[in-house]
């Protein structure tokens, strides 16, 4: 799988090299997260961060990979996904791809399997509804009524809504709303920059978890994580994906979270907090400690990426020549 539209990132002191332009290093909304003295300050602060999340989506939408083919999906998710698709093909099932882009993979699959049906969901897409394939565009996943989409045997998210949404709890609820009783959700979280590991959640009892571990502890969800080591151009990296299914022994209880911090990017680095702890003194203390950790981890990541950037890549960025990042 190759991302042909990507960006080079280089930390140089307090500056970042981004797509050939030197920009001031983001402050991670530093001023937004000082301890609020009253509820109205908290409300305003959360609203401001939500606006940052929306702006991030608009800013980076031009580099989204919108033309992944079916082979790319099978590579991203592995053999378990291929088995599920075979069942969908044989039994005439339904596949929902959330964040489908131009729906290349879904169109290939539906065209090759006359009993299968598909729904592509994307904020922008060149695909159109036709025959056994429906296309929903112009809306975020959270805003699509559950009854507008037919329940599916499989839902996929390849660095889609879950990677960019400031309300991941709403995205997860929507995916399970759209899922058949025995259905599966496959989420691809990346390779070198795995957002499931870098995005964090503070739970109501003060735990500081990455997004994957937070999802693992949600009642009613069974999580299988697939980590595969791959090599490209002599560099070894890991490919992270997960499969979500219903744990029918427990009621599904996905807690609300609030977006508390965001570092712009594609996808962004985000810190969430379960809302049940927002008003507590302990919650504020844990939040500040978690923000410090996120900042330190992001800065370390930028330094590591800067060290890995070759002189040629650095100079090419000034010439406007973007070397593709392979993944």
C-alpha cells in the first residue's frame, strides 16, 4: 500500500518543515487548557478545541488517500478480513466502508460479486450510487441517521472517521448501529504513525490510555488487534489494525468523551477525556498531567522524524518536490 500524497515533517528548533514551508511549531492549544474557574470557561474551551478539530479536517482533506483499491484493503486488514469478504460475496451480504474516498475498493468488490451490496460513506467522493452500491457523501459519520443505512455484515474504517473525529464515541456507536448481530468492524490505524497508539483518553477513574486500550475496556466490545511487521525500502515497521465485534454477554456502553487537546495533522494527535470526570478536581489534575505527556511524546516523535529525514528530502521540500512516503 502506498500513500502518494503525503508530507515531510522536520523539527528545526521551534519550527516545523511542512510541505516545503517552515511553520511555527504548534503549541497544542497551550492556552486552552489552563484550569477553568467556572463551567462557562470549560464549555468555551471545549467548543474552541472542537473548532480546531473541524479546521484540521478541512485543512488536510486535500491529502487524504481517496483511491485505495481492494488489494490495499486486504493488505491493511489481513487474512481475517479476506475471509469475511468471501462470506459476504457468497451469501449476498452488505459491506459499509466509512471514509471510502472514491470507493474504488467497494466498486471492485461489488462488480466482481453479483450477490453483494455496498455502501460508501465519504465527505467528498467522485463515486455515485448505482445498482447494488449506495454512496453517501457530504456528511460526517456522526451526523448520518442510523436508519438511513442498511445494516451490514462488515464495516471498514481505513484511517477514516475514527482517525479524524473529535467525537470517537459517536463514531463507534454509529458503526455498531449499522452492524448486524454477528457483524465485524475492521479499523486500520496506520503503520509508522499509528493513531491508535498516539491518541489518548483519560478515563473517568483517572487512567491514561491510548485509543486502542480505551476501546478494549469498553463494555460490550470484543477487540482483536492485528500487528504485522513489514519491510519497505529496507526499513522495518509495524502495521496496526483491529477487529471489533459485539460481546453479547455485556450491554454496549460507550462512554462520552470530550476533545481536550489537538495537534493538527493527517491524522491529528488528540487527547480525550471521559466527560463523567470533567467536573472533578481529580479530573483536572489528571488532565494537566496527561497534556504534558502528550506534548512530550509528540515533541519526541518530531525529533525522531527529523533525524530520519535525509538532506535530499530536506532540500526537495524547498524545491516543491515531495518524495512519497511508502507504507
